[in-house]
């Protein structure tokens, strides 16, 4: 089996959880990152959902690309499906990415399914904050997820005013 790429745009950027050969910044065109998924498992529950990032159609998204050895394909894909597809809110797709080092590659991505009941769409920032503030799920508190992602954005130079607005208010709640 040949080596392959995985594109991370949320927690996969700071907590991939799988073995990889190398990681590098990459750009995915045709989709943007948004807190557009109600989390019923990892960062919330069905009765008290949190919000997590999804890749929604339109725009572009900077993230991290991970090159995975072909011999780890089955193990890595199984891990990602168990992590990302708990409620089937994402569609597993192969999308073209532009690597920072130059060139393009096909990468395994998880796009939000707009027809899924967990699709939140474009919520106002204050609504996002209200949802995230007190949500907690199997993987921990929802504010921690947003704060960790915002911190990683700063480390690799991603500018996202909405996420930074949320992070400031989550770091210093009133």
C-alpha cells in the first residue's frame, strides 16, 4: 500500500492520535472551517450539545497535513473512523490539498454532512459562546477544545477572528 495524506483542521491539528511520517501546513480549497457541528459525544451530549469544527463547503481552510505510511493505512483509517464517525456527521472524502512545501496531494478529509441533524450551520458568535461555555462530553470540556485549537492557530499562523473572539471570552469568562 502506498503512503497517504490526512488533512486536519480542528483537534487533529493538535491531537492527531495516529502515527505519521511527517506533518506540514496545507491548504484545502473549496471548504472552510466552522464551528458548525453540534457535538453529542466528544464535547457535549445530545441533551446538552457542544460545538466542534466541521469542514463546510465554500472558501478555503488552512490546516495540517499528515503523511501516513501505507503500512499503517488500515489502522489509521479505522482509528479516524472511530474518532470522527461516531454519529456519522461527517462524510469521508478524498480532497486535493496544496502542501506548504510545494505541490498538491489527495488527502483523506472529513466534511460535514449538511443533512445530518447535528449540522448547526452558521451560528452567531454569541450563540456559539453560549453553547460552548458549559458543554462537556466524553473527550472533555468544550471550552478546552476551542482554546486548544485557537492556541494551535497562533502557533502556525492561522488568523481566525471568530475563533480568537471566542477564545478570549472562554479564557476570561465573566
